[in-house]
C-alpha cells in the first residue's frame, strides 16, 4: 500500500498534526459550553450568528466527507459519471433557497417538526418528524464515519480492517463529546473553522494539479483518461451507470432526483436556518453558502481527475475500493510521492483537513437528531409539553450518546461502500419523507395531520425498504449487476429483488402521493391555522 514501514517518522508527524486539529476543536467546544445556558443556546446557538458566519457554517456542514473524499473518488474511478454528484449537490441549493430557507426561519423554533406541527395535532406529527430526522441523520452519519475509517487507515499505512474500525469508534466518541458539551455554539464554530481550512486546502490542491498540466483542463482530462486504463470511455457517460441498460438509466435519474430535492429536507441543514437573528440573515446565509459550495465543487472536479491522472484509477481502488482516499492520495503525489518528506507532509495536512471536515459534519448530524429526539419526541410526545428546558437539554445529550453508538455499529458494517453513494441514500430518504410534508405545510391550505403523518411514514418506509431490497444489501449476480456486489451488507450471493440502488425515483413521488391521499381522505380542516402560518412565514411576525 501507500505507506512503508520506513515512514514511521512521517506517520508520527501526521498523528501530531491530527492531534493539534482535534485539540483545537475540543478547545472550541469547551469554550462554547461556557456560553450555553438555555435551550435556545443549545439548539440554535442563541440565534446570534451573522449571515456570513452561518453561510460558512452551512458550507462546513454540507461540504462533507462525501464531497471531499467521495466525489473526488467518484471522478477518479468513474470519470464523467461523477459529474452528477458534483452538480446535483450544488443545484439542490436552489430548491433550499427559493422554497425553504426564509419561510422555515420565520415559522419554526428549533426543529423541522416545529413547522410541520404548527397547524396540526402535535403528537403524531412530531413523532413522525422525529423518527424521520433520526433515520436520515444516521444514514448520513454512516457516510462520514466510513470516510474517516478509510482516511486514517491510509494515513497509518494500515492494510487490515482494524484501523478503520477503531477510527470509526474514535470519531463517534468525539462527535458525542462535541454535541453533549458544546451544543449548537460549539458545533457551529467547529464548522466555520473547518470550512475555511477545507476551502484553503482544496484551493491549493486545485491550483497545484492545474499547474502540472499548464493550467489546461483539456490536457488534465486527457491524462486522466490515459491513466485510468479506460481510455476515451472515462470521459463519456456509462462507466458507473451503464448507457445501454434501462435500469442503470433509471438509477441515474433516481440519483439526480434525490440529490436535487434532498438538501431541502436534510434536518442538519434545516436547523442551521434557526441560528440567525431573522429571515433576511437566513436568506443571505444561503447565498453565501451557495458561493462557497459552488466554488468547492468545481475544485473537486480538478482534484478527482487529478487523482486519476497522477495516481491512476487502479492505485486509487487498490488503497480503498470505494475510492474514498483519492483526494489524499493525490495530495501525497503532489508533495513528491510515497516515501518523500514533502509527500508525507502534504498528505498529513490534507488528511487532517479532511478529518476536521468529518468531525464537523458528524457533530452537526448528531445535534440535529438528538435535538429532534429531545424537543419533538421527549418533550412534546412523551411528556406532552410538560417538561423544563433543563430536562429537555439533558435528554438531548443522552440521545446524542445513544445515536452516536448506533451510528458507530452500523458504520463498521458499511465500511466498504463509497461515501458519496451513502450520502445519496440519505438525500433520497430526506427527499421522500421530509420534503413533501414540508412543502405541503408551507404552501397547501388543505393539508392536515393525516396527510403529514402519511407523507412522512410513506416516504420514509418506502425509501428504506427499497434500499434494503437493493444490491447494497444483496449483491448476487444479475442482469443489472453482472459482476455482483462484493461489498453487499448482508449477502454476496442472493440476487437483490429491487434492481436499482437509489430509491428516489419511486419513493419521492410515493411520499408526495401518500401526503396527498392522507389529506384528501381526512375530514380535518386547518384553514385558520394555515392563514396564521402563512403570515408568519412571509412576514416573520411572531417568529422566535
């Protein structure tokens, strides 16, 4: 593999750099904990962050291991087909900006369920929204922790699976600490610092790769195609999603739909809109986020194709079969290659930045899911609103511990999958369960409790069930999977009953259909409350 036994001193440097990054984030968390006194501080950072700060934090929350590691790996292994992830993640922000950001900030308080339950019966809607938030967050957590395992295994030169497993455990422990101690204030500052570091590291790599090819993108693409072993096919559609197979085409469409619609339903992104003082700042923070994220995704294109050109697709896959180490492998190559001091130093810097990326995102995800459990399920479903803020925050901390433990166990089993792919599944579940009910709540006067509950459970159950029936779990050889899937979670021999890997094409329309049918088949009316919600959403009157 990339690291040789003679590189112990390089590994020591890498570990010291990692320790510095982790120590810095722990200090930020402890500092923030001293300013976290109320539920608003824990859930929303006291609503004190500016548009620029929140824009950076949104970028830090969104530019995850999937973006930096997974998408670069997708470009390095699949060439042109990696574009869909990069473009899909970016275009999705237009949906969030135009339809959700300002209205959500005006209408809610701490969680997505605050908006959904405003004009409906509290307990059933909050229960459904809380369960959906936790499921989506755990899917997303899997991707980040799998990426961390691959990253540290590369850095330590570990060829076995033990290093990946222990890394997943350590990341899980750190994210639990960030949330339980720092709350939203600590998490936000970690995300801001991480966004600055990630943009800086990616910019240096992008310029460096382009400089090696005379700042000529065409030359870079040609070199990547030659080094990939696939020739011109590397620059054309079809390497990952077969151009001739109908199911592969539908899978591609399903993926695109999930990526574009998923962002506006991601709980850890939605709660970021509550950390600013008003709707104008929420809207401005999304504009900042779009600029930051758009620039970043253009850089992942260069980094990914640079990995294919400088490292080679075969070497990328040999280190990690999901391609999750492509970005740090190209960093090592830029610094002078394996065994060189420059290569070890630049590898360590970029790996530490990527590790900081993972820590920031898992903290945001754990905060979103634990907040939803405490605020929606514990306070409003189990206790029927009869609880104190102190008890609620304490329950959020306990929930973070439990959710973190579940994510650790599941991540260990999923460690062979590409992290960008895993995130696409989280997007599909968010777009299927959360987006239909959120949009109907904000824009449909007739929408009611039955529709909200049916929409959330219909979208959630169908998305998860289709994933469980796909080749992600059952990897036997079939007409759509002639080579099988050796990384299947449960069996490499049983043929998957569902021929697509991403469920979005079926589960997203099903989520909207369930929400519609639940509404029209129920006689409940919420017209008066809708008028109040509409005024609040559009003007900010009565917003917290």
